[in-house]
């Protein structure tokens, strides 16, 4: 794990910015949340798409590694649509995938470039903005996960795993890290050799999903909901 001052400062700035956005949305809901959500959606899409443009410009794009099939890539575009439309299913996917999966990249970054390079900003914007979107929508705007949210998200996760397994066969790639763990220190590297790390990472993900969902199942929508209803954008 990178514990450099640069990394710790970056994590601190991200934590403060996300907390400020979520607290503001929860305590001061209103029309301002619509442009705020859509600005975050645009940032996510532009940042995500810029990566593929950068790869192509540097003649580094390959179908083995750079198709938008990794969890973070899929979650990026889903979170952008969720921020724009606030569709319950997309909000759930953003919340669970963003916090259980993408946020891990902020804690254990896999990046070779340092501040203030483009790659540094692109990486941390991607891995911070997606969980930020999930927290903004669920905690800030109170669009809580519905009953059976965890089984639904597990089902979509399994569908992505199967799709990426097929894509790996076709492209000889390593999408969703189904063939080998990513380089550098990360959670997958301590979960055993292939294929056991895939099994154990699935167990860990499900456990995190359950923990993220627990407050809404324990307290229930009625008790979890405050007197201030979330602001809904016009149709």
C-alpha cells in the first residue's frame, strides 16, 4: 500500500470533498442538487472517455487491456446515467459497485505516474468520483437501496463476470482480473493463487454488499428517512 505523503494528501482531499458534497445534499436539499449531480456525471464521462483518447493518441490502446469492460469502466458510465436520471437500479449499482469495488483503487492505487500528471488526475478522479456518486445519491439524496438490492447487484455482478470471461477468451485479455491479479499491492494479491482469489474476492464483495445494505434493512425506509424528502428533478 502506498503511504507516501502525496497519496495521503490526495486521499484526504478526496474525503473532505466527498463529505462536503454529501452533507450539503442531505442537510440542504433543493434544486441545486440537479446541476451538481449532472456536473459530476459530465466529469465522470469526460474523464473516463479521455483515457481512451489518451491511449489512442499514444498508440497504447489494445483490445486485450483497454476496452471499457473492467468494473471501474462499466461503473463509471452507469454512475453517470444514475446521477442524471436517478433510476433506482442504476443508483444501487453505483452505490454497491462504487464503494465495494472502485473505492479500493483510492486506497491501493495502481498508477505509475505522480502528481501533477494527466494519468494521476485521471486515475484518482475515476476511482473517487464513482463512490462519491454513490454516496451522493444514497446518503445525500436519500435514494435508498430497495429490498433485495443485494441479490440484484450480485446478479448483475455475475453477469459482468461471465461477459468478461467470454471477452477474455476472445481478446486474450485480463478483464475483471480473471486471469491474474493486477500489479502492485492490492486486495486480490492476498487472497491466494488463481483461481482461488476469484472465489474469495466474490465472498468479500458479497460481505461488503451486505454491510452496505444493512442500515437500510435494520432501520427500514421509514425510520431511515428523515423528515426532509429528497429533491426530485423535474421530469
